[in-house]
């Protein structure tokens, strides 16, 4: 049986609202939400928490008042490993 990990959309909204910049990345939100951003090396996207978190942002973009600007942007995680992220912009 699969389990579900709950994620608080209101908490995500608070994090996004607290960003000074109008543009931010999924990695930025994850860093604030969970205390760090670490890539899921060797994990298929279907099982990757980071990828699923990005999909959650996409599914809730209207209620979060954000739009995806760029996707699949190469960055490094907090351990220096290469990974990718999306960048978002707050609605004006």
C-alpha cells in the first residue's frame, strides 16, 4: 500500500509571499519548506519528492498566484550536485 505525505499549500503560500523577489525557483520554495534543497540523484521523477513538489506548484499555480517562467533550468543543490528546477513569477 502506498502512503501519502501531506504538504501544506497554505504554508507554501506564506513562503512565496515572504520572498522579496518576484521570481523564485522550486528549489527556493523547497529550501524554505524543508530546510534545504537536495537532489534526488538516481530517482525517477515519479518517485522524486522534488519533482512531485514541482508538480504540486503547477497544479496549484492559480491559488498560489504564480506562473511558471522557465523550466528544466540547470542548478546545483545544497551539496553541489547538478540538478534542475523551474522558475516561477508571482502574479502582479
